């Protein structure tokens, strides 16, 4: 069976972008693939995380995934640091991948900002850990958004170089799955920036933990322009905030963006926003309620993660043993 690996960082609350851009697609892929869904806590610490917050976020992200429809009984859900294979293979890949490859990664440039000398080594080597995440399970497919394409290319290059260096056909070259309706959700405060967990302003995103009143308030306060809504998609050019809000409506309703443009042609934002609030609350409300219920029983969440980690380890550990043999390490 085709195997998927996909991950989400426990760097804060899950938000609408994570849901529409990733988790909703994971739920759909569960029927067709054997899925490994990972809360990538080791990636999270490439930027400073408060330890107590990190623990809470690992549980909350798990609860959010399950509340959204990820099935931890049928598929594997666990946090990365519980399975040693990720770190073990990442080190080997640190020695396979080339500095030049990592130097070209745009996400490092974005996340390190102006002060690259002060960035952690982990942030620079992050793509090698991502390659290890995928290849330690010999995953055949990886669902990717636009922003992750470059990392998947690197994973393929690393797998290929490992195979060439050691003269083996060991790692498969993982294929991307680009979801047909991959939505890229932008900040509610700035249509040019993606909605992000680490944005300082909580008004920039709709969290999956937000209640109906908070969702309504954030949508009411979302940045817009002064024009009424246009009649065509071309009319959204140069209007990133309007385009984003209509895109959110389309993604939540399962409609094409053009249909939504036609539906709200000539309307004022105040009218459109009321409809968007109703829609967002109707989709996110049940997820929110279930997430809160799950968070009242952290023992259950921890048990889900432990069971997922055991199953993940059962796949990864034999692969790592083979890798060690290929590399020439003596092992216990
Ligand atoms: N705004 C977004 N629109 C669509 N998809 C998004 N994803 C994240 N933001 C958006 C997708 O969610 C998955 C998990 O992302 P992640 O947590 O691993 O890292 P990220 O992409 O860096 O997400 P954030 O929220 O921006 O986190 P921080 O602020 O910590 O960097 C991925 O599939 C991602 O594409």
C-alpha cells in the first residue's frame, strides 16, 4: 500500500490555514493510503519554545487533528521525539546532503531573518530532519503545499545520493501529492503574509480553539479595502485581503472561488463578513467542541501518542538497522 508521511509543528495553536491547507486533506487521504501523521516537536525547537507550552501544544495539536477527523486507531499519530529513528537518520543525512543544497532553502532565509549568524544550527539543518522523517518510513507519498515543495525535492535528492554513495537501491524517491484544492490562507491583518501560528497578532489568524464570538470578532476586524466586492476574479487583483477572505469562504464551503465571487458580486464587506462568520462557525464549531472535550483527558491523548509511537517505531527501527549496516556501523 502507498504510504504517506506528513507532519505539523506544535509551535502554537492550530489555525484555519493548517486546517484548510493540510489537516482537512489528511482526513481525505486516510481511505486511500497508509498514513503516518507526526507532531514534529523536534522541528519546533529549531526556534525557541517554552517547555511547558511545547508540552501543551503537542497535546493540543493532537486533539485538533483527531477532532478534525484524523483516525488514530486506523493510522499512526505520534510525536516525533518518541521515535529515535528520526534523529538517527537525520544525522546520517547531515553527512549525505550538501551545504550548497541547504543554502538554497528559502524557508531558512525567511525564518532566520536578517540575523543568520544567530540562527540555530537546527534551523539550518531542518530539511535533513524532514528528509529523515519521510525516509525512515520509506514513505512513498508526501502531501505538500507550495511552501514545502523545495523540501520534498531535497528529500528526493538526499535519498538518491544515499543510494548512489552506497551503491544500493534502498530509499524510494517520495512523490508529492498536491491536493486539488490546496488552499493557501493568508493573515487576516495582512493579505501578503501567510496565516501563521507564530504571528505575534492573534487577530491575524483564526485558531481552531477559538469560540464562535472570537471567530466573529476576528472576521469583523479582518483588514479589507473600501471597495465593494468585485464581479470577476480579475477584480480581485491588487486586493489581497479581499481575495483571501473570498478564498477562505470558497475553501470552507467547498465551492470554486469564482462561484463565491459571483455570489457576493457588488456586496459590501460588512454583509459578506456576516455570511463568512456563519460559515466559519458552522465548520469549526463542532471541531472546537470536540477538541475541548479531548483536552479534558490528557491521559487519553498521551496514550494515543504512545501507541502511535510504538507502531511508528516498529516500522522505522528495522529500516534504521539496515541503514546502519549499509553505512558500516557496528550495532548492538
Ligand atoms: N496559512 C496556511 N495556509 C495553508 N496551509 C498552511 N499550512 C501552514 N500554514 C498554512 C500547512 O500546515 C501544515 C503544517 O504546518 P507546520 O505547522 O508544519 O508549519 P508552518 O507551515 O510553518 O505553519 P505555521 O503555522 O506558519 O507555523 P510557524 O508559525 O511555527 O512557522 C503544512 O502542510 C503547511 O503547509
